[in-house]
C-alpha cells in the first residue's frame, strides 16, 4: 500500500491553491482573440491523436473571411476542435520573420515555406511542448507568440526560437478560396 500522506513538521509558508502541474499545462491563457470568429476563454482539449470519422471529415474545413483583419490583427478560429491563429502581419513582422531565416533555428524552416501570402500567417495554436495555447502575437522575446506554460518563444513565423518546445507551430492545410477568404483543412491545388 502506498503512503498517501506525508506529515510536514517544518513550517512552510502557506501556499493557497497551488495549481497542479498537469492542470497548469493545460490552462488556456490565450484570450486575446478578436473578431467575430474569435474564441476567448474556451478550453481547447489537446488532441493527441485522432482518426477522423465521416462526421468529423464533413466538418473538416473552416472557412474564414479575413477581409476585416487589419495589419497586426489576429483572430483565433476553431478548426476540428483546435484553435488556429490567423494573423495579418505588418511589414515589420514579415521583415522579422525573413530575418529569422538566416538564424540557426531549432526546427529549421524558411518563412516563405510557412505562408502562402506573406501577409497572412496561419498556424495551429498548440505549443509543441505540451499543447498549451500560446499567447497572441506580440508576446515573447521574438515578437511572436509566447507559450506561458513553460516559456517557449515563437517568432512572427510561428517558429520556435527559445524554450522547451521542440517544434514550430504547425501550419495546417489551407487554401485561399478568394483573396481574403481562406479555407482551413483543404489542401491547396
Ligand atoms: S506547453 Fe510547455 S512551453 Fe508550451
């Protein structure tokens, strides 16, 4: 039988409501989404694996009109139960992403490989460490997305630059149905 309690004889400072590590990992802290399609404060389960059923496939795409998205503005949209960040990047954010191409990156990728239109960045908003949702654009040491759970810093291309996360924020399949309408979950071509 395992012991389930320890007695503490030393005096420790009172700690109220200490979050347990697992819960904290899955706390969703990104609530800065804006726009009609924004989803703030929702709990997104971290889907570790799934095999799409016909039902899921029938809802496999999410169509998003980004015509009202101003430069520097980001929305979070749900796609297959997961959050996706869509950002209309400023010229500075694009320049920073291209500058990052020349750096030694933990998960090497050129910015141009990650965007179809340099102005529009589309990334799955799940940290590659333990699946937290990173904070919105403009956070962290690289002006991109900070994952607050354990301090992973992504750049303005969603590439991991610092912290424990091993991989870039994934780019989902998507295609532009029109200049300002994209369909997430549908491969180009
Ligand atoms: S989940 Fe650990 S840094 Fe993002």
